[in-house]
């Protein structure tokens, strides 16, 4: 008999049945100690068994059961007369298998009794006295339920109490099929908790028991495909708990569970792919190894429930080796569409996984020319998501793909211009092609779409080549890009709209471009730059917002005037208190002190001008409000700059000999001036009408720092343009 067992173990290595074989040998090794434990348990619980009714020892009974299981499954072929297990073995073993009463397996309780806190604590903690506590309660084990609907087997399983689980199973096997309030079996909770030893014990018991049952009864005890209230099998829960070892064991036990979907339409196979568990996915797919290429595909697709787009899940996990495993097993999965109707190449283009794009293109380029439900091709999706490397890779493998159009008749330049925030190199490469001049179904060029969506930096990139003819192209509504910006700009100050209009005015020739008077002392181009205006008038906020705006400016101007006035009489170094220079500045000969006074005076005077101008805005005349702000904003900005320079000179006067402080002062002052000039300054000048085009370079440098937020809310102007275009 032992030789048969050894032979079977080699045939079934790694399976639950092999676990039974190894368990048998462990029983022989631990029989002496187990016998003592059993005798002690019999004394304490009063449970005795009539040994005279047994023809063979428990060990031999288990061996015979295992042989029957293997014969039924076709693992054991015996020539001639079947081998007979040895007799005469009188060793005792634990009650885990031998005391299971098969007649009680389906004898589930009809009524339940609340479990006492003492029982919950004893079973959860795995105390040695848990059985005594339970028996003292005076209720059958199968009738007890906790507040969460757990049986005693659920409690032992969820806390990983292996020995307690074995004893409960031997005492009350029906609890193997008992469900809690969420329709979860003990195997569910053990798998989710990741207690591999408990899972192995439960699986070994179920495997052993099922060998004695009919086919109908076997289906009833097939807990591996049993689903809880959410449709999750034990394998689902093992993966949700990130218990890979437990999941692998369950897959090797019953691979059918790998393809069952829960209520969300997600199978364990899909979960494993999405989580990037390569070895586990290989184990799940090995059932199709022996089929042909077409057979593997049809077998997997026919058995797989729920989401079948495994390639998309592998790409989402950014696992190239996972992608390779899936497509080698089932090549046709490359053509599966996800819930949004996207091919695998379109999906990977949307997430920007460059290695995945290269792998798919290496296998086949056919999906480059397959559009989604919305009519977008993979190269369009990559451009929309600003994955420029993906666009370049698709273009490198399929150069003609740049001419593909979506349902709106737009190419990649249209889409990139509409989305904005794209590198200069992209536009520099493609803007030189005829794509720049192409119009969509509404007659819009990429430049039109950039103006509609207020993308100033994109407009600079598009118009970098001054030979572009698209500046004068009109859409179906008869509008150029400049017309769109001018006709849809809001009267009040909206930053992105003002910047976009300024860029278009800088690059577009306007009616004011030709100077009325050409000075003999200036170059004609310089004359044009001086007379060409790149800013338009903006109205202040209306109502209470205008009052708050003016009040804020008044407070700032008053603070600057107060501080600079006081600084003029508390100069660095103080004043002479004696001699012929009584009352004069001590450091009057220091040139830096002179600069201090100059900029302090300028700051004070500018702030006073600001205060005077803002007083006009309080008179209620809209014209005066606009004119006062036109004066107040630049004068306040100038006063802030002068105040900083005065402070810089004053510190140098007093601490010129401290080199470390001087270095820190220079660095911090440079940073401050940069922020003032290129962050705050443009906001001020954009609200001043009639800024000459000669300052365009200053604004362009500022615009390159602008973040074209594609998720920003569209202005009403854009909606108006779209209505005009559609009509």
C-alpha cells in the first residue's frame, strides 16, 4: 500500500490530492502523540467511539479512501486484483478525517441561536478550552451564529486557527457548507484573510469527502465556485486580499473558478491580470495549453465570464511580460474592445505606455487603422492625451497615419491644438506639413481651434513660421482665428482670453500695422512695432466685486505711501547730532544712500498717484472707473518695484561689509524682481489698452510659463463660436 501511495504522490504533485497523501504519512509519524491527545480529548468531552465496529485501523481506512479517490479520477491503474490495504495497524489518529460523519454533511441547522461572547472569544483566540466553553453553553455547534452571521467554523477560519478548524470539521462537517449573512462559506473568509493553512485544511477535507459522494452531491460541496452576495468566489476574495499563495492554491484546486465573474463582471483571471500577477495568470491559463491555437482562444473566450478584454487589463498594469503571456496564449484577444469601444492599441495610446505600444506594433500594425466608436484612431487619442512619444512611435511605424481623420474631419494637429500644453518640438515637426492648412468639417484649421479654446502658447508654436497661410483662412462662419478671439472676448478681464488675443494681435497684421507717419530716424519695422497695439481695453468687475477690487488697491497703496514716507526720515546711518553738519545725514556721501532716497521718493509719489486715481473710481462714473484703473494699476506696480529697490539700497548701506548677507540679498532680490516682472507685471499690462507691439517679446517669455489647463471651464465665448460654426 505504501508503494502505491508513493507512486500516486509523484503523479499528482502539487494538487490537493497530493496533500492528502502527504497528510497520511504525517499521520503515521505523529500517531503516538496523536493517540494520547485523542484519549485525553475523549476523557474531557465524554465522546467515545466503538472501535470494535471497525475492521481496519484508521490509517488504513484513510489510505483506502485515497485509493478510491485516485481510481475514480483515473490516476491509479491496478492490473489484476486490486491491492488490499494492510491490516493489523492499531495506531490511533486525530479525528480530523476518521470521525467525519458523512451523513451529517448536508444536515444544516433549521434554527439558529445567538453565540455568546465567551464562545466568540474562545474560538477566535483558539483557546484550548474552547470546546468545553461551547459544550457548557448547551446548544448544538451547528446552531450557533454570531452577530455577523458567522458560525464557529467561520470564526476559526477568519482568525487562522487551524487546529480549531480541524476539530470543528470532524465534529460538525455540515458547517463546511454553512453561509454567513453575506452568503460566505468558511472557505471564503479564510481565503480573504490569507490563512493558507486553514484553506489547505478545508480543501483537503472537501476533497476527501467529495470522493464518497454522488455526482449531484459533489456539485453541492463544490465550494470553489460558490459566490457570496457580491458574486465573489473564494478565489475572488483571495485576490482582493492580495493573498497570492492562497489564490495559487485555489487555482490549482479548481481552475474553473478563474473564469467566473462577480456582479461587477470581473473574473479572478481579469483581477490577476490587472494586478500584474504573472505567475498566477500562467497557472490560470494552463488549462488551454494542450489545445490548438484556435482551440485555446475559443476555449478561453467561451469559459471566461464578464470582462474579456484581458489585454487592456495587462496594459493598464503596465506589465509587458503579462501582455506577452496573454497574447501568446490567446492572440485574438488583441482584437477585443473594452466597454468604451477601444481597441488595445487605442487604450495603450490613451495611457501613454510606450513599451506596450511598441510591443503591439511589433506584433501587428493593423489596429493603427481601426477607429473607436467615437471615430478616433490611436494616433488621435495619443495626441489628445499629450503622449507625444506615442504619437512619434506610431508615426515612425506607420508614416501615413498622420493623415487619418476623426468624425469631425480633424487630424492630429487639430486635436493637439484643441487640447493645448504640447511641446514645441511636436508642432515644429508637424506644422511644417500640409496638415497645418487643413480644415475640419466646420472649416476650422488647427489655429482656429487653438483660438476657440484659448491656447496662447499653442498659437505661438503654430505661428512660429511666419509663412503660414492659415492666418488668413476663414472657417465656415467666415471668421479668422483673430476674428474669433476679438468677437468672443468678455468685456471684463479674463486672463487666458486676454493673453490669447494679445498673441494673435502680435502675429497678425492689422489695419493699424502701417504707420501714419514714418520717422526718418526710426527703422520701418521699429516704427510698426511702436504703432501696432497688442492689448485691448478691459472693463473692471461689476457691482460689489468692483468695490472690493478698488478697496484692496486703496489699502495696498496707502500702506506703501505710509511706509515710504516714514523711511524718508529714518534713513540708514541716522543724522548728525552735533557740529556744522547738525541734522544732516551721516552717510550722505555714500552713493547707495542717494539711490535709497531716490527710489523711496519714487515709491511714495507713485503710491500717492495711485490713491488719487482710485478716488476717481469712487465717483460712480463708469468712464472714470476705467480710466482711474488704467492709471492706478501701473503706478502701484511701479511703486512696489521702487520700494523694493529702496530697501535693497538701504540694506547695502548698513551691511555692505557682511559678505554673506550681501550674497543672500542679491539672490533673493533677483528672484523677487523676476517674479514681479514676469508673473505680476503681465497681469497689470494686459489690462492697459494700447501696449505697443515692441513689448511683445516680454509677453512671449511670460506666455511660455503659462500652464494651458485643458480641464479649465470653457468661457462663454467658446460656446458662442461653436454655435456660430454649427449654424
